[in-house]
C-alpha cells in the first residue's frame, strides 16, 4: 500500500492506495480540487464539508451526462450499393465504400474519445 499526499481545496490529505495508482489519485484529486474552487468561488461562506459535497455532485452530474451520451445508439449504416456493371461503376463503388469506411472510422474515434 502506498500513501499519497494530495491537495484538495487548499488542504493536504494523506490517502492510501494500491502501489502504482499514485498518479491516478493525484489526477482525481486535481479534478475534485477544481470543482471545489469553482463551488467556493460561486457560493461564498460554504463550509469545507459543503464544498466537497457540491464538488462531488458536480462530478457525479458530469458522469451521468457521459453515461447517457455513451448509451446513444450510433447512426444506422447505409445499405451497400448494388454490384457495379462496368469499370467506371466499379471505381465509383470503391470510392463510396472508402467514404463509408472513413465515416465509420470517424464515428468510432468520436465514441472512443467521449468514453
């Protein structure tokens, strides 16, 4: 078990984590601290506990939004065109297939970056 010193809302805390997870704990603490700063700046006079509560609510709200977005089904894939009759049609068919493949790759990449 590793012990990590993190800063949240201007205060230092000691947190235990598994070996190798120290960097992630620091990144998570930074996310929380950003929300605490946002909350404390918009609502003066909140206790430390309330600041942490509101920061947790902001993070949970973002998580719910991301989960909803990931459940949105992808757009339907267009039907394949009929087989070509000549070389010109074959070239056009290949071009359409390449366009479809690129569109699918773009959609997949977008889904992976939002997950």
